[in-house]
C-alpha cells in the first residue's frame, strides 16, 4: 500500500470586498449602457419631431393676430394698453390711517382718484407704512387697477372721474402710509379700434 500525503486545500473563494467592487462595476457598466441607449432614442425622437414642432410654432405665430381678434372683448381690450408715465399727474392718491390700540392692528385706506380722461388699465403701487418718526416699518406692493376684474387683488380698470378706496391692515405702530406709483398703463382706444377693424 502506498502512503498518501496530506492533501493541502487552497481556498479560492473571492473576498467580500472583491465581490462588492465587482458588483459596483457591473451595475455601472449596465447603467452606462442603458443611459446611452436612452440618449440615442431621445435624440432620434427629437430629430423626428423637431420639424413638426417648428412648423406648428410658425403657424401659431402667423395666426396670432387672428387669434387675438377672435378673443372675447374683455380679454382683447386688455391687450391694447400702453405705459403712460405722463398720466400720473391725473392720478390723485390719499391715505388715511387709524392706528391700532391694545391687541388690535391698525387700519388704513388708500384713496385713488382718476381725474383725467383716460381709462387706467393697470396701476401698480408701492406702499410703505411709517411710524411716528417717519421710519419705515413695512413695505408692500399692490395693484390699484388691473386690466380685468376677477378677484380681490384684480380690481379691474379705473375709469375717468372715478374714485377707488382700498382698505389695508396696518401694524399697531403704523402712523402714516406713503404711496407711490411704480407703474401705470392706460387703455389705448385707437389701437383697440384699429384691431377691431382689421
């Protein structure tokens, strides 16, 4: 009988760290392949649809005057206005403040009067609340007139010879309100008539 030497076993199993990096590499390669495929497919779709998108946009641009003409008057008239800084001399602004007392906030009112002959389609106001030493406490913006009347903040146009009062909530220490016109647009009657004739 022959004598058997002891058999030496070599453990060839991969380590945990090596397996982890192999998995990360495989996932990265698959991700790059999928991303490349999606990018190529997206470019093919964009190439096929870009001509159609451009022709649709060109048609919409050429049909825009007819589309504006077919709008209801309440919307088409709102598109015929112009910035009119000279007309600010026809807008009179007054403010009234009733300071708050213990536990109550104050109240203020902005009075806007259109003493001119034009319809004000947009009037943007900058409002600053001041304390007893004329130090600013609070600043906000609001619209005294908008092209269309819809909600609380959309008050509608301000017609000639009309007065509008806008209530405000003030802090307890507010003693005065200053208001300045930051933008003013008036309705352009000639442009609206020209558009309706065409």
